[in-house]
């Protein structure tokens, strides 16, 4: 009886490695913050009600849809550098949204931050997916997408654990500030990528 040898190649190209690092930090922070926003709204914002929190989430989804449509219309065939610029702008806007949550003591501030977060994700995520898809290694697509997704959820689990500790001992505000700083730090892999984008483009086209 013959068995096919299982071989897994983790020798990804430099772009994919750096991109996955960014994804792990970027999405793990968002997936940790998103579930606690309802609790933050009810316990912190004066005059808040459960239905108002649902309206806030609806506004977030609508703004994300609008951002996604604009991304597709405005950037149909962007260059690598333009795509990186859009992604970095999205990361920056999301950090501003996190900071907005940290200083939110009214519904207007909370909803404004929620809408900004949705728009930041909407405008940048289609570009993010496109850029990663362009640079995955041939015949390693499933492995690299799998590694990307698994590291995101590993990061989310760790971030959720740490957020629980922070919330039990400190405050929502501190958590949002930390989220904003770490999210901004996720730009670093793209700074490194920018310096080598020409080499990567030539490699992929060869």
C-alpha cells in the first residue's frame, strides 16, 4: 500500500511573510475590540440603550459597504505602491477610530468612531486582499492563505486574553489606546515592504 508523502513548504517570499505579520496584528486587534464595543457603549455612554448600540453597528456596516464600493470604483487597477498607501491610510484611520472610542463620552463620538472604523476597513480591505493575492507564491496559495488566517485567529485569541486582563484591572479607555498604538505599529512591515517593492515586482513577473 502506497502513501503519498506529505510535504509542507513554509519558505514564503519576503512580501508574504511581512504581509502575514501585519495581518496578524491588524485583524487580531479589530476582532478583539469589535465584540466589546456593545459592552463599552452600555456601561460608559450616557443615555445608551441596547437598540442604540445595534444602530451603531448598522452604521458601521453601512459605512464599511460605502468604503468598499468607493475602493472598487476609485482604485480599479492600482500599482503596488498605491495599494500600500491605501492600506496604510486605512490602518491610520482605524487607529484614529480606536482613539475616538477612548475619548467617547457621548453617542455622537461613539457613532462617529464606529463609522470611521467601518469606512477605514471598507476602503482598504479590497486593496489588502488584492495585494496579497498578487504576491502569493505559485502553487502555495492554499498554504499561504491558511497560514495567514490561522495566525490571525491565534493572535485574536491572545489579544482577547490580554484584553480581558486589561479590562478587569484597568479600563476600556486604556484598552482602546493600546489598540490604537499596536494597530499603528502594524504599519512597520509595510515600511519594510516599500523598500523592496521593485525587487518583488520583478521576481513575480519573471
